[in-house]
């Protein structure tokens, strides 16, 4: 894509409205048109959309948007891909779930066709019929549901096992954690029965935190509203023994444990965060499951999420209801390394890029997904650029019209993200290359992009 200059059109609008400047998808558009535009909030939403659509070709190399039948609270790319000798696309898979209105819920595996390296996905082509940007070859970035598996209630979160990606753990609203091998199920259920391969007991309430140990096969952590963290080894299950109880239960939080995550490089360490404002670091080699090795008051409000850096063994990030992302060094948790500030509401997800040590993304209630570059912390800015955000704010994806429930970095294609929101929308997108490869892009060009529809930093 050629270099560009996006002139400031409007500042980012306040984010307490129900919708923002997205692609207008059929569902969102019809809903928007069905109600009278009789207040300032709706007028802002419509104006944001117009500007978003106008500027999208300059901000993205790839944008796909899909209206799911039901909202998904979870999203995670699977690591396998399928290449076709005679096709101009590559098949990827993503794990989703449903959150229905009193109908049968499902764990879902969807296929996503993305352009291969030899093709150019055109973000400057808008398809009015599909309400999508982009397209390549003979298809327009197709998304299909491959597998639907009956699930108990909505899927709060679903994560595959790194050592066996066919195995998926899910969080339910009924406290149990379920284990499915999606290759053992038909593409569509024959009845309404729920048949997990394993049922994990131990929690008393529902929750969202779920993390597989990337090195120890079958070790799974779960956090809950019951203030506990459970650890199971699913290898203890047999055909006769399909219910498992925890290997350990960790108790130290004094409120809801919002999230839990294994350390990526140390198979004995994990972290947890909760509504007690705490970040706790645990070592499973210690005998006392009620005593974390480190505790810190991480934020001024509830801490909703955390992520360990996959390249640097000491670095961890946290996201909070105080609208900030915190950066921490495990060697000295008394001192926060940095605070990322630009979100305008509660942060619910934070994830490091699997391809770049300094790249971090966060999302939340403000309908924004922000991509940060740690290498730019402290860079000099003009006063005009500083008004648009700190130097480490690389990009803002503003395409969602509701709270972003989850997002996932593609493990095979750098800079491609899949994000899902509460209004049924799933988006697969990649920011323009000259935003993250900025050696040949002037600082003024980048700064102006920040105020465009959504935006680049």
C-alpha cells in the first residue's frame, strides 16, 4: 500500500454510547435504521460510521466482518492451517462459542479463509451487499461454521490445549469446566444432549479465567467468582472416570478471581488477578496452596486480565477496570514499570503478540482494541501528536459497535487479529503495513492517522 496522509476529521468520540464507527453490517445497520435518530448519541454513531467507512482503506490491509447467529464471548485461533495447491487462500480455524437467548448453546469451530502470501487483500474495495471491506481472488474472505457441539449454557471462555489442539476446555455458567475433543463430535449435533469428554468439578460458581500449561501436558487452571483457582491434570481421566476433581485449589484472593494465566516460559509459575485489585504470582512447587509467592496491589480498581510476555520471562501485563494497562517486572513487583492510558472504559482483555516481544493489545467496554508498542515508550512527540495519544499507542481498531468480549492474535499470520463483540460481530483484520513498519513513514503522517476514523497512531 502506498504511503498516505489522513487528515484529522474528528477527535475520537466519547465511548459511552452503544455503538461506534464500525463497518455497517446488515444486522447493525438494520437495527440502527429501525430506531429514530432523535438524540445526540445516535447522530454521533451515524457520523462515526461514515468517517470509519471513508478511512478504512487507508488504515487496514485486511478487514473481514461477519455477523454470527449469536454473540460469542470467546475467540481463539487454532494453530493448524490448511494450504491448497490450486487456491489463492489458506484455511485457518478459530474457536468461538454462543451466548443465546434461552436456546441451545454451542461450542463452535469456524473456518476462515485468508489470502496466501502471493495474493494481495484489497482493503480499498467495499462490498455493499456483504457489508464488508476487502476481498481477494474469487472469494471475499469466507467464514464458515465447521463444527457445532452442544454446550451447557453460554460459553464464557474456550481455550485449546497447546500440546493437543483438538482438546478444548470451556467455562460454563454452571461452575463446571468441560473438556471436548472436537474431532470426536459430528459437525452438527444429532440431539440436544451435552456430551463432554471430561467434566471438571471443584468450583462453586462460574468464572472466566482459563489457562492450559504450555509445557505440562493436560495441566489446566481455572479461576472463578468463588474466589478460588483450581488446577487439574486431565490425564487422570479414563473412559470409566469422566469426572475429575482438582489436583490443587489455590485460595488467597478475597474477591472474584477474574483471570488466571500460566507463565509461558516457566511450567511451575502462574499468575492470577481479581476484584480485590491484586496481582498474585504462584509457584506450584511450593506446598502451601494458600500462599502465593508474590502479591501486589496492581490497580486502583478490579483487575480483569493478565498476560505473560512470551519472549521475556520477567514481564507481565495486567488490564483493569481503572481503564489502564499495567506493565510489571516479576523481579520487582513493588514498582510498576509503566501504565498505558488511552482506554475510556473498563479493560477486559490484554494479550501479547506471539510474533513481537514489544507488541501488546488490549480491549474492553469502550469498544476499542488498542495495539501498543513498548519500544516507543518515551519517544518525543509534538504537542499535536500528544493530543492523540501517547507515543506507544500504535493503533486503535474502532470497528466494533459493542463491548469487545475477546480477541486473539493469529499464530501463523503476524498482525492479523480476530475480535468478537457482544452485538454478534466477528471481525478479522490487519492494520496497514506502513503503520507498524514505520521506517519510511513520516511521524506527521502517522500522527494525523490517529484522528482519522478509528485509528492509526
